[in-house]
C-alpha cells in the first residue's frame, strides 16, 4: 500500500467528517446555554446551590432504597424466625400409635414429641399450620423436633410440603433432607435413611456434603460422606406403598373431600 | 500523520486553544466557584463540539441536544470533582456518550450506532444546482459506509470520534479512559481494515 493511498483515505475521512459536522450542526436548534443556566437555577436558589439540591435529591433516593432493603431484610428475617412456630397436629391415626406427649386424634402435639406407630398403626401429622403433611407408615418412629423439622428414626414416611411453606427439614440416620414445596418419601432401611423425590426438588446431605435431588431421583448416603443419587426406572416399591397408605388413611380419616395434594390447597 | 483541526467551523472553537483544556485563564476557577456567567461561558465554549459527539450516539438531533444539556448540568453539579481545566471536555464527552446511549437504548445494546454517519455525509452534499458536489459527497458516503462496515464496534467508534466528531487523540483517550497509544493503534488498525475492504471492492486507498 502506498503512502499516497493511505493519505487519500484519511483525506477522504477528514472531508466526510467536515461535511458530517456541518450537517449535524444543522440539527441544532439553539444554544443550550440558557437552558442549562435555567435548569441550574430551578434546582435551587441559585447556581451555587444546585449541587446541594442535587445531592439532597440523591440522598433522599438513597434513603428510600436503604429503607426498602431494611424492610425486605426484616421481612425475610421474621419469616425465617417464625418458620417453626406453626401448630403441629395429629390429624389422623389408625391402629397402634404411641406418643410421649399429647396424642389424641385431632389434637395439637408439642414440639419435641416422639411418635411411634406399631405393627398395625399409621398416622398423619400436620406441621406448620397444615402446610406440611407427614404420613407415618407402620413400625415408624418420628420425633417432631419443631414445626419445621422432623427426625425419622425408623420406618417410612410420606411428606407433602406446600409451596407456601417455609423450609422444612427431615433428618434420618446418615441423611439430612431440606425441602421447600415438594412431595417425597423417606425411609430408614438397614440403619440408613434414603429419600425418593416425587415432585420438585430437595437438598439431601450426609456428613456435611450434599446436593440437590430432583423429581424421580433416589438419594442415599455414600460411605465416607455425601449422597449417591440415582434415577430408577420406576419409584421403589416402598415409595408407592407408603403413598398409597397415606392416601387411604387421609381419604378415610382426614381429607373427606379427596384433596390429597399438599400443593393444591 | 496529520490530523484535521478538532473543529473547523468556527462555532465552539476555543478562543484560547493553547490554554489548558482550551479554557481562558481564570474561567475554570470561576466555574468551580459556582459563578453563573462562568457556567454560561463554558457551555458556549464546548456545546458545538459536544453536540457533534452526542450526535454520533443519539438517535436524533433532539436527543443529542438533550444529552448535551444534561451533561452540562451534571458538569456543574459535580464540578468539584473535576481536577483541572484539561479534564473538563473529556469529562463532558464521556458523560454525553453515556447519556446519549442511555436514551438510544436498544441500538447500543446491539453495538450499533443509531445513526449511519454516511447518511449525514450524503445529505450534506445535496445542494441544489451543485451536481458535481452532490456526486462527490455521495461517493464519499459510499466509501465511508463500505469502510466502516469492516470495523469492529470499538474501532468504528474511534474512527467516528476522530474524523467525524473531530476529537484529538488525547481527548478520545481521556474520554474512553484508554491509553493514547491504544487509541492510535486502534485507528491505524481500523484504517488498514477499511483499506482492505475498499480494495476488495476495487477501490485503492
């Protein structure tokens, strides 16, 4: 490429730029000097006060923003703090059900109560003012730690957690399950917990190491920590059995309308 | 390399071009002190050049004018943060660019200039009875359009700022907060790309 050629391109750009500036200047209606000075006057009692007025407006905006953040944070904190305070009820039972405190069907259960179903017993406990339904199959022992947490010591449970519920925890031997709005079953077999998620997802952990478990997945503790997640071709037999038992007991003793979906209420 | 004068049209050309930032002695101090007349003088001094920068980024002349006015208002509000007279115009350029982009919205999110600069070049040539001038302007517009199409957004921007808005290298560097050497490299690379694109079309430059 010749030097002359390079200069030609720049000369052409310079000429085009000059024409462009002239054309662009044609679009200007007037000087903005008066508008700027007037805007400065309008923003305060005079030019020297415009900065203060502007700063004040920004400070007000910042204050509103901070207040909004505090409100939201407070709401979340209150929601979290009050999460376990909902009532716990034994809403249905059948056969042999032992409970160390309270225990009549349809009555409240104190936090910390331990429920134990015998060989022919089963029960439904609602927590968090009914937002969580927990079915206990036969030969199942559950400690209701709070309205937001149960501990499964043995047996099988079926759990519906409504989407408007707060965090709900299920602790089983070697396995911790954290949920917000889902349906799942947990059982203890061979001294170890396992969870099968039907809808939504849960967070399952063991030994401090956990992961999310989605619908249709089965999670069990891994030796040495963590969980193994598999996706079986079909739900394990104990899951279907537990769910069916829950629906039968609920339909006959608790939900006459037939509304068995925890999330549909 | 010889660059064109920053703004050859008279209006807006700093009277004290050799003074720091192009501001007459004492004007910056009066402006920082909140003097209304100083504010007016600063606006008159820079508004034409600033309008040229804004017009590159704004959808219309009206949007550009509004961006220019907002930029001067912000300059006044934040005048205490301006370190010296030489920082005034680059600060205004950076602000007017941001304001115009904010107004033009989606076009810039697609890394496009809302106005094709070649269109304005072409329109300028349309003086009745001057057919030769019109033809030359149309030719230049076509060359500019073809060449700019070969450039990446950042290269296109420095070419337009340099040759169309008429900014100096140091002003582009201060406005975009990149080293002046980088601006020079970008311009040279862009010119080389434009030449190659034009050569592909049989135009030797």
